[in-house]
């Protein structure tokens, strides 16, 4: 297996563009990683990387070798997956990422149950709202909420996640209840804005009688943390657009109520992403199937709850 491990080491150096980062990823020292790459270069008789004090870039030979190494490692991992599936005993460590809200509410609570069902699989769960590089960070799979960018990742759609516009009763008592998206603008309501990386303006896409329509909203507060926005809304600072799972308990208690119910937000998509060479790994398949089932059941319950709250708001 030593040559296969060397191929994996080479691939991670190529993908990460850093010897030290690849060494950390493979849990070996930078010196060992460098020695393996040099040994591989001597074996092939070519230089795979151009090295400077500041950068490490693949040569043309390196790029060509990566393509071949990728096919070899994918074939080996597919064969290993087939054998493990036949043995029905998946084992090893899974590296999983998810957005904070999704991870806290949908994934983390079910990890202990998954571990009981598959005791030989360990989970390393990373929660963050930053943009994740699934392949570059060595992840086996990542949960994603929102529109998907084009990529070579394998995608499993989980479900549409309902969203809701809501505000505290104190805010509505002070500013009035907007019936729809047009009223949000006409009455100059305070909208609490989630700041995405690179965002220059804020738009809410709402469902109108004429179809989906974008509303350019404004407000006194913005943050890149969704929980901060929820806290501001609970304090009566304005109207917030949230996935239903982030505010379900506040809607149930009456601390927040739906607004602009005639033009509800479009749902957002919850999906699971995996590098192509990890997609058939039994660990990935079992974990994905387990969590998709839990997510779908939870989202169905939340959708029914949201419809009940919206009917109450319209009454």
C-alpha cells in the first residue's frame, strides 16, 4: 500500500498547493511528505512541482501525472468500497461539514444514533457558515443550504426548506403588519439583512401572483451571523427572512409571527455534496442515507407547522 499512499500524498499536495497543508491533511510531518514527493520524482525521472520559498506549482508532468493518479486511486477506492459493501461492515472516519444552523438542528442531534447503528464509523463534524472547499479540505461530504454552484461534486438533493418572513409582536405594534412584499417597500419597514460574502445589495425573492419577484430591501442592521439576526428580530428591531427550522420554536411560542404572508419567500434547497471518488464509499452512503431520512422527516413536520402559522396570521 506504500505506493498508493504516496499517490494519495501527491494528489493532496497537488490539490492544496502546499506541502505543509497536505502533510497536515494526511497526518504526517512536512519532512515525510517532502521525502515522499522527492522519492516519487526520482522514480518517475521528472520534476512534478516547481518549488520556491513562496509557492509550489505543478509542472506539466505533474498535471499529467495527477490525472492518471486520480483514476488509479478512484479505481482502488471503488474496489475497496465494493468489498466493504459486500462485507456489510463499513468502518473508518468520516469528515463532514455543514452550515451552523443545519448542523446544529439536523445533523449533530442524530450523530449519536448513527454511531449506535454503525459503531465502527467515527464522525468528525465541522460546522461553519463560510464557503467550504469540499475537495480541497479533504471532506467526505458536506451539507449545503441554498443555490448550488457548478462543480464536479456529486449532489444528492434532500428537500426544499421552507422559509418565512417574521417579526416580533412589539415591532408589528409599532410599525404595523405588512401584507406583502410591496408593503415592505412602500411602508419602509426595517428589514434585517444577512450579509453574504461579496454581497453588494440585499434582495428577497418572494412568491407573488405574477410569479417569483425580487424586492430590494433596506434596513438599519446587517450581520453575517443568522443567529444575530434572529436575536434582533426577537428584540423588535425589524423583519427577518429565515429558514423555518431556525425560528420554529419562536413561532410556536408567539415570540415571532409571520408577516407579508401574501408573498411568502421561495423555499431554499438543502443538499448533500460529495467528491466523486468518495461518493460510493459505504461510510458516505450510509451516513448520507441516514441523515437524509432524518432531514426530510423534520422538514415535513416544519412545513406543516409553518402553514398552520401562516393561516393564523391571515385570519
